[in-house]
C-alpha cells in the first residue's frame, strides 16, 4: 500500500511510535497489548508462612493452607512459601508457556528440589518459562514451590527507599497464572524499543537519528498487531537499519553482565544469601540459553554462602566458571569500604578473597573490583600490587558533588609509586540495562577520548541484586555494530583491560587518594560499629603477635590458624561498604555488633585459646605482674601502681618503680586545675575545656590566644537526601556556641604520681550529656580524654575542637600503612570539597619545629581548617536506621603538642600506644625479660607479626 509522505514533524512521529509499544496507552490495539495470548488459572495454590528463613527441605514438610490471590501476609522479613500445582492445557502444544507471577516481594522458584529462577517485579523478572515450545513429551502437570521474601529488591523502607524499614508492612501475590507468550511480539517489541531509543538519544541534529525516526514510522505503517504475518516486514526494516556497520575508529563497549549485591544494606546478611541465590541462578539460566553471555561476580563471602546454602547451584556455577562465562572478579572477601579498614585489614581482604577463589576455582583475580564504595585510599595501589593485582575498576567518583573527576581510564599511583591501570565505566553506572542512552553516554562521557577507545558497560539490576535479563541481552545484540552507536562486544574484564593496556601510551596518571566528594558522614555514623572495628583489629593483631611469640619460644605450640581465619572473616564481613560506614538498617547494626562480640572485642577481652594448657592470651585483670607491648620501646604507665619499660615486642616484669617526674595535680584559687608531668602543662577550666596546653621544654603554648581547647560543638546535620551518608558543607554555618552547661564540675579523681586525672559532666542538650575524665600520665607526651556520651539527638553533629597556635597550609592524616596531606585552606573547589575528611589513629598540624596532633581510639572523621582542629564524634541520622547512634558511647581521644616533626616527635608510636594497650598476664616473679624483635630506627613500626601464609602461585618468589 502506498503511504503519502508526511511532514517532518519529529515529535508526532516519535510519539506515534512510543504509543505503539506503550504499556499504558492504547493497549487494546497496540503491539504491547498482544504480548500475551491465552491464560489459564493454577490448579492449586497453597501457602505456608514462616517467621524465619528456612531451607527448602524444611519448608516442604510444613502444612500448606489454601491461598487466594490478593490475600495479604507478612509482616516484613517473614517468608511465605507457596506450593504451586499447575496443569497446562493440551491445546497449548507448540506454544511458549510461562508461569506469570507478580508480587510485592522477592521470590525464588524451586523445581525438583532445586532453585531454578528468581522472580522480582522490580527486577523485571515476573515469569518463569515452563516450556519454550510445548512438545508432546513435555509434562502438563507440574508442581513448583515459590519461596517469597517479605521485602522488596531494596528492602522495606517506609515512605522512601532509604527510610527505616516498616516492620508491619503486609505483602501479597497480585497475579499467578499460566500464560502463552507470543515470542514474535516480544522480538518485534524489542526492535521497536531500540529504534525509538535511537531516535531519542541521537538527537535532532543527527542524520542517523532521522533515519531511525523515518524507519520506525515506516515500521508502524507495516506492522498490524492483529496480523502476526505483518511482523517480519517490520522486523526486516529494523534489521536493515541495525546492520548498517560502524567505521573502524568507532569506540568499543565491552558489555559484561553484572549483579552488584550489597552484602548488607537495607536488608540483613541473611537475606543477602537468598539474593545471591535468586540472582545467580537466573544468570546461570541465561548462560544456558546464551553461550556468549558473560557474567562478572565479586565477593568471596557471597560465593561461600551460596556454596553452603545452595550446593546444587554452586556446582552449576563451578561448571560455568570453567567455561569462562561465570567470571569471579575482585579478589577480596567482600567489596569493603575503601577508607576505614586498617592496612592489615585490607591485606586480609585480598588474602582471604584470593585464597578462596584459587581453592574453589583454580584462579587468582587480576583486577580489584569495587564499583560502589565511598572513596579510595591512596595506599590501595601498593596493597593491590602486593596482592598480585594490577587493574582496578570502580565508578563511584562519578557521584562527586562538586568537581568532575578528569579521567575514565588512567594509571592510579599510590604512596610508594605503585601504579594500577584504572577504569571508570563512562556510563557512570554498574547496573545498565542495555539501552541506547547508556551506550551514547559511554562515548559522550568518556574523558579520555583519543587516549582510550575501549570502555566497560556493566549491565544488570544491582545493589539489591537481580542481575541481567534476556531482554537486556537482546537489546545489546541488536546494536552490536550499528552505525551511529559504539560497537558492542560481549566481553570479560581481562579482555577489556588487555585492550586498554595495549594502547596505554597516552594515558595520564593520577597520584594520591581518590576522594569522593559525597558520603563524608560515613566517617562518623554508627559510632559503635566503628569502635567495634578498631577494637577487633587491635585484638586480632595482638592475638597473632602473642601466638607468634609463643611459637617462637615453643615449636610445639599450635598456632590457632583456623580460629583466627574464622574471626578475621567476621571482621572483614563487617567492613563491607554499607556496614562499617554505618549506612545500613538497624538489623544489620545488630548483626555487626554481635559479630564483634564473637571476637570478644566489646568487653576488651581477647578470645581465650589455651593450647597445651598454656595461657598465651591474657586479660586486663587485677594482680598483674607482667606486660606485653607490641611496638617500639617506650616507657608507659599502667593502670596499677607500677611502671614498666618494655622491649619492642616481648615481655618485662612490672616493678614498683616511680617515675623521675611524677604527675602533679593542683586545684588553683580560681577553680581551674593545673596538671603537669614534666613534658606537658595544662590548665583545665571548670567546664572541662583547656585554658592552656604548654610544651614545657620549649615553653611553647599550643592553644591559640584567648581560645580554649577541648570544646564540644554542635551543628545542625540535615543533608539533601542521603541521611546516614552525607554531611553537607552548609552544616558549618549552623555551628552553635560551645557546650558549657556544667552538670558536675571538674573534680580531681587521681591526685598525681603515676597518673593525674579530673572528671566532669556537661549537658549537651536536654537529651544528651558528656562525661569526661581528663588524664595525664607520667612520661606521657599527650593529654588523654576518656569520654562517655549519653546521646539522644536528631539530625545533630557533635565535634570537639582545638584551636591551635600553628599555621600551615596542609594537615597530615594517618591512612593505611602511611599518611597523606590535605589542604587547610579552601582556595579551589577541590580544596573546599574536603571540608570533612577521613583519617585513622591521628592527624597532625605542624609548622617548622612545632606541631599539634589529635589522636583517637575509634574515630575517623576530621575537619582541619586554618588553625582549627576538629574531631567528629557523633551524628544522629534517622535513615535508614531510625535509632542510629542513640544511647551510650565510650571513646578516647588525645591532644599531643610536640617539637619538631610528627615523625621525630613519636606521634605515630603514641597513636599506636593509645590503640594497642599493654596486654597483661600473671607469671612468676623470676621470669626474665625477653624481646623477640628489635627496632633500630624510629621511623619503623612493627605493624603486623604473624605466622607466614604463602599463595605460591600468586607469589612465585614465596612472598607472603
């Protein structure tokens, strides 16, 4: 039939094509309305509700009651098991038959006692294929089970995704029936969808976009939804368009299936296990149908869970790993936070991850895979290289709030000069859907045009799991080599990085940290998690040192390797990038604190292991006579009336020795308290603030004229959206007057000698108080503040400030195995964006020959602007945990003025002493002092001592 040419009205032609495939408009006569044919009800549908997550074998033995579509069940976090008995009509032979299932929750289909398919409406998986072409020998009577979690793909937030979960939400199944899917309609719809997207995203000024516009209009003219024999003509037009090839210079997109699953976030750890099962079994089904499909998957912990809970599925995964379709990536135990774990913890992430992947699959990962974390330590390149990894993939810096990071493909250089080839997918997502706009943006956003002609596109539903769909694969297949779009290749991480490396001569280098200009509230949120992490890192460190010492003295000693691996894996699990940052729901916090308790961290007692009857581990109990210290030699006061000078790593007897200069505590006429120990002299006001802090040898005052130190300051803390995640720059404008309301005035607790201390209590607000013991020990170079806060705020931010008499354009912060500098000014937008930064045990502000350091035992957030040093103490977000940080908190920080540089002044060693206290145990009085190691340079810190573990295939020279 001849069609009169129409005027070139882009809008009408485009909207005509959109309505032709719309899910909302004109479905009575458009193509979308013909996707499904006949439908048939289920023969029987019964259900059983469980308050716990139980295995299949237990579930099927329960009593199932009749279920009516639309009936509600729950509440949140329960599991409803359905028994589905269906009978396919005989008349459906030769047709594609699906079980259509639409519900509020995440579901898993079980068939023949095995998981076979995930079903999630939010993840566009609402049907299970019973037969692609029902044959004479196919069963018509089938029994299935559907395990449905009472939570959505993103948990159960009340009112918004990141809100605290609604514990009373009810769920239901909205549709459960047999349907015939018209495959020819599905394929034609995909052609139309891709053509419409090309019209939209190539723009009005593009010749190719207008070709797509007139082609899709002609396809509508040719396609009659009521006449399936008209579909091939329309599809032929689409194929003719799609097969117009690209030139040789076109950018290549390496498409890889992906399914980022947060190990915990808006759901607890236990639900993540099922998310892995639902997502990965779906990926396996896609591999069976699509031999070219490649699926990248990280996090050894998740593999371990699937191995334990779904052994049949795990065997299939092992099969597809060998075929090269299911690709383990990353090399770490979990996708950890990139800022807060210690250096040793980061090494353990790679050790446990690489060891698992080698044991289970015979491979070592070549690339570190960390798409979604809140910043990247400058020490990561060296740690990666030391663990056999020279490639890195992430994309989170695309979330920067202020500055646009200037590269997508580059070499990232760490503190020691180690470099890793780094790639940020220019599409700025790790959950693409195979759409045209994503491919266009991959080219448009590439900041290294002319330097790199290859990019990654990670497609599949993520964060809450789900993964790729067949539709995504079909979309990408259609445009794999289409003029006007980049070339698309089903690929692997190794193929991508090999291409990038082969043409890397022009790539730029970025030196230092990759700082995310967002989510800087995660350095402070959920303070108990951060305290548990620091304490567990310390305790596990000490257990390994003590075990190493025992092994050095007795070769028959059984090093507790298995127990330590178990404890380390729990700690590494809690370092996941939504757990240690505190950006998780309350159930996850409870799980995390329980895991810390399993490490015997929260009460300060290492797990007791007494091999061969020898008490190698020790307690902080009374009647102590001997002590271990784990770092450089330093005279250190104890909590008992004695002083011990201990070797670098070893033991020494505690003797009843008095210090050369005892601590003096004097209450002065004006009510202030003067404390001095021969090194420091400080004056404490009635409200606990410091009126003076003087380095006695040089008579150098550390506090600014007319200013007080140790001042508690509150800020309003209402971010734009990401409550637990973000502290915005404008919070600095809301600073209240320092806390000065005295509940209990300063009073002397220890009058001097080995230790002097005073105690006081302030009222922060009607809901919160702070109690402090200010401690000065004999021979100690710092003043310590043992702090207890009763916290009941909402959207408030508590900091402690020290205005110091130091001027420097940069402050120095401890990071993993090193330190880095950040500006104290705000000259540029890059400087300004660092208004809240992270560090570990110390931060220092120094000028020539003098400086001041802030030390802490469990805090990570700092703000140092000009001469004002501030340590972030507590936040009070309400989402996703409505009770975040409420209750009692214990922590310690210290202020240390010093002569010279922080290196020569022993700041690093002092911070270690604050975080790794002496470990004490009973022994006979004739025990000889003993040292296992010696250190002859102050710059050397014995960070970790442990029994060697070697990954020989990864480290052929035998490095551990």
